[in-house]
C-alpha cells in the first residue's frame, strides 16, 4: 500500500467553496485551467488537495458525512481558533487534545470536516 497522494472533494457550488477555503481558511489556490476544479497549493507549488464540481448527480445526497481532512499547522491552535472565529467559520466544538496533538475541527459549506492539527 502507498501513501495517500491527493484528495479531492466534490462540492455543490465551486465558487462558494473556493471562497470558503481561500478567504475563511486561508488556503491558496493554484492557477488552474480546469473550470470544474480548484486545486490548493502547498509548499513550493505542490498540490495539496482539490475541490471539484460533482462527477455525478448529488441531488438529495448528503456530502461530507464521515469524511475528514487533517492539516498540520504552523503556529498555535489557539491563534488559529481565534482567526477562524473572526471569519465566522463553524467550529465543531472546542480545541481537543489527541495522541497526535491539539486539534480544532471546522465544517465546510458541504459538511466536510476540516481538522487542523498542532503537532505535539
């Protein structure tokens, strides 16, 4: 088995989700020629993950249930929590301690859990 190389989330409204990830969570979008997707940058231009228009019909289907992406952060989880609250991001509870470090979980517009981790 190999490591996970890339993740892509199907979203109902690409522009709403792109705005959420860039303006509220602070991710940087890569320049893209694909109008059906938005890829987010990591480090020196490496792809991190993407959001995309649905591949199939999502009518009546619940997105995000059971899915969570984890992102390690620089800085403290407390500072990130304060920044997220200022931009009115929905947080799923307070900061939590895990065996991996402290986390805070944000809910995206389609119900995906976006977990931020301050590594021990």
